[in-house]
C-alpha cells in the first residue's frame, strides 16, 4: 500500500499564499481586538468525554449538511455513509441503534426499515451549539438501552437580557455553496428577549444534486425515465445521492430565580433524499417535535425534567435513478412504502450534593414508541397486490428505567464513579398480512409476539491525577441493549420483502427474529492524558479499550449457505463478539513567528477490530486503521488549515454479508476562515488532489438500475440488476464557501 505525502509542501504553499492574499496582514497582527473573556476550566466530571471544539464546528457547517459529520474529528467516532443528511455515527465499531443519541434531551428513533432518518438527521448543522461524545466508559446517568457510547447534541441555549438593559434582540444569516453536487443552503435565526422571557426562531434549508467521484468507478449508463425521458448517468456520478431538507425551530424560555422553563417546537420536511447504498430512496420525511424542559437549582443540588413527543411520517419509493423493474423502464406506479412513528418520553433526574466529597445522581426515564410500517398495493402488479403489505403493524416498544450513580472526590488526586441502572423493555406488535397469499404470514401471526426484557447496566471507574500535567483513568461497564422493533418483528421471508428491510446498507435482504435476546457488552477501558500545566501548549491522549459482547446481534444466511460474490438473504441471530482498539490524539503549538503568525499541529490515530467469536467471521462495517494530521495557522483574524487523512485498506470484511473490501487512500483538505467583526467567511477545498477512493463504511453501491432483485449481473444496461462488487465511492474534489453574519 503506497501513499504520497503531500503535507509539508502543501502546508507551506497554502499558509504563505493565504498570508500573501491578506495584504494588510501586518496591520491585523498589531490591531486592537475586542475584549476576550477567559473562563477557567472546571473540574471535569467522570468519565472523560469529548466535547466538540466550537472553533471547529463553525467552519465545518459550510462543508457538510450532515450533522453526524460534525463529529468526524472526535476520537473513536466514524461516520457510516447513508443519505446526504443521514449519516450514522459509529463509536469503536458499534453504531446506529447500539448508541444512545440525544438531541436536545430527546431520545429519537429511526422510523424506517432502512434507517434513513437517524436521530442526528433531525437537527441541521447550523442549529448545533454543542456536542458531547462518550466514547469509552459511559456513566449510567448518560447511557441506557445501548452498548456503545453516547452522543449528546444540543441546540443554542436561550439568551436573556441583562438587568435593566431592556429588550435584547439578536439574529443570524448564513449561506453556503459546494461545487461537487452543486450543493447550496441557507440558515436564518432571530431572537428577542427580556430579563425573564426569551423567544427565538431558527430555520435552515440544504439542497444538492448527485455528487461525483474523482474518476469513473463504473460504466456510464443511458437511463430512460418514465416521466422525464432519457438521461446519461456518467461513470463517475454517484446516482441516488441528491437531497433536499428543510428544518424549522421555535424556542420559548422563561426563567425566574433559579428556575428555567423551556419549550422547543421543531418541524422538518425532507421532500427527497437519495441513498446510493439502499434499494429505495426517501421520497418524503415529515416530522414534528414538542420538547418541554425544566431546570431548577437548589441549595442541595439540581433538578432536571423533560417531557417530549415526536411524530414522523416517512415515505420511500424509487427515485429517478432507480428506474428499472426486471428488465425494462418502469411500467408500474413504483413501490410506495410508508412508516409512521410516534415517540413520547419523560425524564426526571437530580444531582444531589451529599457532601463536599460526594455527588449523587438519581433519576428515572420512560419512553413510549409506536411504529407502523405498511406498503400500499401497486397498480398493474400481480406480485404486489391486491392487499396492503404490513411490515410492522402497530409495533410497541416501552422502556422504563431507574438509575443511581455515586461520584466521589476522595482527594484532589483520586476520584471514583459507581453506577447502576435497571431497565425494563416491553415489546409487541399486531398481526400482519402480505400483498397476497404467497407471502404466508400465518406462522408469525400465530406466534406469541410479546417480549419483555429486564436489563441491568453497571459502570465503575477511577481517575488519578498526580499533578497538573497528567491524568489516568480506567474502568469497566456492563451495557445492555434490547433488539429494535425491526430486528425482532420484520417477518416475511419472501425475497422481495426481505430486500426492503436493510438497515446496514450492505445490499442484502433481511428478516427479523422473534427470539432475539438483548445484547450485553462488557467493556474495559484505560485512558492516559499528558499535557503541559496550562493545557494549551501540547497534549497527548491515549485510550485503549476492549469489549466482550454476549448475544451480539449478527447475521447468518437464511439458506443453508450463502452464495459468494452476490447479495443474499439473511436472518438475525445472537452470537458472541469481541471488539478492541485504541485511540491516540494530540496537539502541539509550534510557535509564533513575527509577521507570519502562529502554528499548531494536531493528530488523531484510530484502530478498531471486531470478531464474531462463534463463526470466526469479521464484524461488519469496521473502520480500518486511519490517521488524520492537521497543520493550523493563525494570523490576526485569519485561520488556515491543511489536513491530510490516511486510511488503510479494509481487508477484514464480513464473509457472511459478502462485505466489499476497499483500498487504502489519502486525502488532502485545505480550509481557510476569516472573521471581521460579526461577519465570518469560510472557504475550503475538500479532496484537493481529486483522489479516487471507496468509502470504508459506505456500504454497497446500488444507486441505479432495478434495485429490487439480488444478483451478480455486471452490466448497467436497461435489463440489468444492480451488480455486486461496487463499493460507494467517496466524493471527488469539492470547493466550498460559506458566509455567516450575526447581529
């Protein structure tokens, strides 16, 4: 495996060209800047989490429309590619439903058989104020019903006027453009507040066409559409990758004394979003959210309560690029699939200051989830009619949790954390039916479908800080996750129906398993943090980890054996798995040079390995060895960065799923930002050298053709089925620019 190292030469060229462009650099270096408020870092609660740097979030908003991608520089976090706004974060090889993901305190659930609307897709990047990731030992007060880590994303908190200042008004306008896919978007917000009342509206939209890889990765195709005629799909065009999204938020908050009430209303409309690694596309996603919270501070501690309700109406069908039906242009009215999800939750938790040494966290949670997934009969199709196909009929998933957690600061050097959580998950679903008698649901309808799981989580961690330059911590956690409604209750073994159930983007078809047991992960993690006393000149963090997962939900062939070199039909089973790896990150200030500016270098190395202990197979969608190095330059209000990303070849793939191997690659990314008063400019060049590569976590490319059938065809003519063996390619060179004004 060969890489070309572009970093030193590119860094020198980019930094000095930026300085030359800024003709008044010397004046800026000596200008009087606005006052800067410096806040001391408080003692960090345990265990250590990764908070996204606000200075990194701002420039990334112009480069991505997918909120999950804001986390790509957090140690241990990788993004499984899906639609343009629907990436799925993975932590240490565990992703999607195995993580607990909260958005403004709401535990959101993907209401889709293909997980096209994951939790982070419900908040626009421009609306994100902070994100916290627990990638190692997750305290029981943060994570439940999950075996990976936890991701906590919050929008901007309410602002209030100062005493005697009258009305406080604020606003923000922003826009971006990206050349690859001709993506563009805009965001707006406006707020007004008194000392006690705050009202704020925010809205955002993003739109993109299909993106292109650097070079052809498949033959070009003449696609004949039923309604719009013929269209040539070039060999480098990633079909079914276009999208459009709209998000609106209204926040109302009232504070009195040490109490805060906040009400957040959200509405999302995604009229279309293509998925190059799915057999279907999103043709509509409409969601509404009501989120009411309370925070109170008392002499004994803090009390938090939250009540929320979210409803999603989701539709799938073939978009234009998925146009063929068994050998000819579609002569049927597509294949509509609809989902309705209703999610209601309540949390109550308290932090009690028992003594100067002891802090107690206690709380309870309730989540009520209802899901229906049905497919209307298709006109002119004997196979898909005359009845409505019920994939899940009135699915129910209720979760009841209580937890207690004790944090103790024994000395200035030693802290410990102990916690326990009890969780009861009750699930059921109604009787189902197929399009016609050939789908035979009687075995499922006659089975006992109700299931109740009693789960226990534990966490234990200790931290030792011998002095101001080093910190060490280690711990153990027992985490439990019950199966999802789709994992337990998708029922049909008909090939066409199975193809429509695939939440892992691998091209195969799936059927659920009523008898699945909860997954139980035993995780051991260590951490070391070395830094200078002020934590501003240099720092290195090292985190090795090891997880033993009992009853890991993996796949096996529905038939006696799976055929090699093609997509297959799979069912779900409980097996044991092991995952292990290491995260290494660090930074160093390189110094300040008169008239040139100051320089900093930072790096991030990640490695994770996953094995199925029963079958000996590799776990699916595991990120290979990767390294990210960044050289940053600052001169006055100007910030530049040169980033080099190296990713190794992915050869340890899942044989059961016929997972596609990907080669190693390196990417060069250039970014620059300038801030002038309340105006911010961002510009950058992603994949600057236009390297061709396949996404290691991108899944199988089935973005065009007759995606309903599984097979090995390697032709892209109108009679083709999607060929096996193409991985979704990454995006070619893309220039982005963004502007943001606050007032």
